[in-house]
């Protein structure tokens, strides 16, 4: 079994990405560590606990940072719904997270099994940056760090012209992680809109499965879907699930190893990924950037998880 540790600001697409990992026969999820992002921390913890319960698992869920490392949290509830899960009426309350703090869990899990843990990051990088600053030795001890964040080498962004939500929400944390020396692999929003848009045909395929998992995935994405269709897209897209697909099966991906700097502070450059495309100007390559992931393989993995 491959061992994943998932850091997540659990809302709709995080939840389906978590289902993909929890239900995959070759993946063992050590824990979910939760961060404020799409929704506030307490709501994200409830959403994560509900998702684990739905999958019939006992995976521990730990609460982490409620806020970015240096600023206040700006959520994405206008996109994902007030509860982050499409406001579709799920009972997302009263569950109790495991005792312990997410940042400690990230450090202890990685240091407890050097070279064995794949850290999959699906939210703002606040917990992960705090872990790196607390215990820099995790940088060499972690096997892979797959990040849904940024937006490839050409954009576009989904919060500003060039910034993607997870990096924009906590750009200082994204900067710390990107400069840390960790073995980073980025799946940006460009990959999601290129290969993970749920168009009418794919939406019909999800509905046709008619399992508790497919019904869950369709319902919790309904707010994002409405937003995307109203804004001229062919359907909602699934950034965290395609990052998870890549984490599970990186073989079909095309990647480029380049130097990346995430810009922090405020203004138009907040959370923007500066990429040295020439490969010799910006410094040593520090990120494996996914430049293509085939949509057919993604939807195969996605639909298998919901079947
Ligand atoms: C990312 O931001 C969140 O809204 C999604 O869950 C995903 O992690 C996409 O930009
Ligand atoms: Ca997310």
C-alpha cells in the first residue's frame, strides 16, 4: 500500500478527491489534516469527517490552522456554498475530530516514516508551511509532495488574472513551501480546466452510476456547477480530484521541472506563480510542474471511485 497524508480545506472538490484516495485499493490514507480555506476551519473539519464516514473509514481527521500564516482568511463560499458542500442539506455538524494538531501530525507522520509518505495538499498551504518552519527536516524525509495550486506556466487564474485560489488565499505559505526544497509536484488550475471540466456528457455519466458516492459527488458540486455555467464554462471543474488522480497515477502526465517563485504580498501579483520557462534565469528547478494530464484517464479514475 502507498501511504498518503492529505491536507485539505474540505469543500466539494476536496471531498471527492478524498473519496478517490479512501476508496482506492492501493492507497492507505494515514490522516486528513484540515486547514481553513474554501470555508472556515470548523466547517471544513465537519465536511472532512462526514466524507470519511460516508466511505466507512476510520481515518483520523485533525484540525489545523484556521487562518493563513500572515493574514485573515478569505473563503470561497460564494463558489462552493455556505457550507462548502453545495448547501444540499447534508448534516454537517456534531462530529468530533481526533485529538491533536494538524501541524504536529504532518511533522510526526513524515518523520515517523522517512521516505514513505506522499503528502497531498488540496488547500491553502498554511499547515504545510507551518510544519516546514517547525521541523525543516521533513523536507528531506517526505517522499512526494503533490500540490493542487497555482496555474501552470501560462495561467489563467481563478481569483485574479494569474492567481489560483489556494496560492492566493495564503501566498506567504505558498512562498515558504515553494522555496523549502521539498520534492514538489504542482497540478495547477490550468490542468483542471483543460482536463477536468464536467461537461454535459460527463455529468450524465456521473448521474448514471447512481451510487451513494456518485449522488454525493453530484450534489456537493451543485453550487460550483451553477457558478461555472453562469460564467460561460461548460460545467464545473474538479481541481482537487485531478491533483489526486495525478498523485495516484502520475504515469500518464507530462511534466516539466522548472524554477517557481510564488509572489506574496498584496496587489495584482498576490499568489501568482512566477515560472522561469527558460530554465536558467530564475535559479535551480524546484518544482515538477504538470503540463498535461489526460482527461480520459482522470475521468476513469474518478468514475471508478464513485462506482
Ligand atoms: C482550489 O481552490 C479551491 O476552491 C478548490 O478546493 C481547489 O483546491 C482551486 O483553485
Ligand atoms: Ca481544496
